[in-house]
C-alpha cells in the first residue's frame, strides 16, 4: 500500500506540542462533538421538532437506558449515580423509564424502526434485582421489540452478581456483558472507592463464562490512585490469564464532579494524586503489547479483542457512524434525527417531568453539516484508521483536502500517515488520540470547557 505525504509548507517541520505531564482536573475523553458545553436549554425545541419528522433512510436506531444506582460512589466517578435510593424510589424510576419510552414509541422519528443495539449503562445496571430487571426489560420489549437487535450490552459491577442474577441477565437476551473490574488488586480497589474485591471478580466471571454469554468484556483503568508499575503489570497478567473476549482500558481522568477533585479543591491542589499522562500512556502501551502477544488485536484507542471476526462493538461503531440513539434516564445523552439532547441531570426533576407527561429534556443542539462531519471523523479516528471513501460518499468531501492542515500537522509530528484509502494513526498517536482530536475542532470549540 502506498503512503501519501501531504504537501509540506516551506517552514521547517514543527515539533509536536509537548505532552501535558501532570493529571489536572477536567475532561480529557472526547465523547461527542460539538462539546457538551454548547448544548443549550433554549435549543430543546429543535429536538421536539426532530421527533415529528420521519427518520432518514438507512439510519439505525439504538436504545440506551441509564441505571443510576450504585452500592458506593467511586472516587473517580463522574456519572450521575445515587447510593441512597430505596426500593420504592427505584420502582418509581423504572416506571418513569418506561413511561418515557412510551412517549417516544409512536413518534414519527421511530417510523416503524426497531432498535439494532441496546445498552444498559450506569451507575450499575446489575444493582437492580432480577425482578426489577424483568419488569424493566419486559416493558421495553413491549414498546420497542428487541427481535432486530444485533447486540444487547449490560454493564455490571462484579460484587452485585450472584449466580441467580447472572442467569437472569443472560435470560433477558444480553449478548455482551461488560464487567467493571478496573483492577484486580484489593488495596487499589479499596482506596479508589470500588465496592467489589478480587474474589468477587473471579467468581462472577467464571459463572458468566459457564452460562454462555456470547461476549464478555472487562474494563480496566490505567493510573488509579496508588497504582504502581508492579501492580499494573500484575493486573495485565491476570487479565490475560482470565482471557476475556475483549478488554477496554481507559486512562484515568479527573473531571470536576469527582470526589477526587473535591478533595483536591479542599486541599488547594492542582495536580491529581494519580499517575501522570506519560505514565498512563506507557502503561496502556504495555497492556496492548502484552495482549497482542497473547493473540489479541488492538481495535481502538481503548480496546483489544481476542477474535475480531466474532467480537464486535456494535453500539460504538454505529454511534460513531451517525446512528440515532434514543436515551432514557437521568442525565443521559442521545441523538435523534440530527439533534443531540440530554435529559435532566437530577433524579427528582427527571421523574417528576415524566410523571407529569413531559419529555424530560434539559438541553439540546442541532449540529451543522460541518459539525456532523467533524463529529464522525474525530470519533472514527479513535479506531486508529478512517476511510476516505466513506467520507467522500457520505459527505461529498475529500478528507485530505478538508482537513489538510491538521492532517499535515499530525503527519509532521510523526503520529499519522495516509495509505491509499486509509488515514491511519500509529500506536503513539492512538495512545494520545483524545488530545490530538482537538486539532480538527472548529476554532470556537478548541479551548472551551468540554462538558
């Protein structure tokens, strides 16, 4: 395959911007575009209008349900979660999810579509009892049948998974169980606020294997509080020994709504008590290298899979290619008919609005065609490779012309090359992709607070 070098300017090649050393507070992970800070309450009417339009031809529909309950709040968690809700409050929340879905089910944007992928995230979906799970999922299936779903993903905390509950989750039709392990060392788990311990990991994983989940993913985090080179390497060794179908590895970030940041603020500290960015990237690089030696393939900036022909991430891949996502639950984010939206951030306002017959939408934004192009490009670049033909066919543009300057910069910095149809990041670029993506943002979005 021939490699294309974009024309360089007369000036000498610039050096790559220096890596930020310390981990400071703020969002690092790029999950969407334009940044969430640009989604506004006064744009909610755009979302309401989108619901009344039929879907665009060929656009898949996904369904996300946010389950915000946890046994404990992890010190690094930035999601909307609750540890103080009793069974009656949980029931009112599940009723609200179903009433919320019912309000959408007959809208024109559904247009007879059935969800092609379904995702239960949190919080801790596995916090729910088998009876609560059956109530929720039976109700969802009556409103939007799951018979066309290619993937049903369910996030779980190992300490909540009894054999009975695992069997119930499998019986719901879950095809991908995602275990939030984060680490195998009990001290690391405890000091970072995780509720589970290593014995619960092994027991839950072994039984999940025994009852035949088609895909089991485990999540790890590089750079947790008091993590060291030695215990990270041991964590990687145990992961390979466990042999999950896929492994997702995140680099620790400290958003402003975490308890770690609150402690930093109280103590007047700017640097988080976690590994620096260089160390975290080196640890992820080590993990990917060891996983590759064990037969895995690196499929994105965060994932390694054992068998790429069998193991898929339908939720991720369809969203990054512009699929619609109907999101239910407090603070959840969705995208329907070309408009982004987020639900109300807190439990009581969300439930009250649904019970009152209102859609619980807090803010929204309809991206321009230019912003939709950038969104798909930056998200797909996280896979490490992007097809020029895909963007030519869908958006009518040539990537090497539209993004000539930022592509040239990444090429000059030694992170990127163009091989025929493919724009490719090398491993070094992939490990820091979230900071490099900002090179493709529109000027007004580059230095703004992301969330």
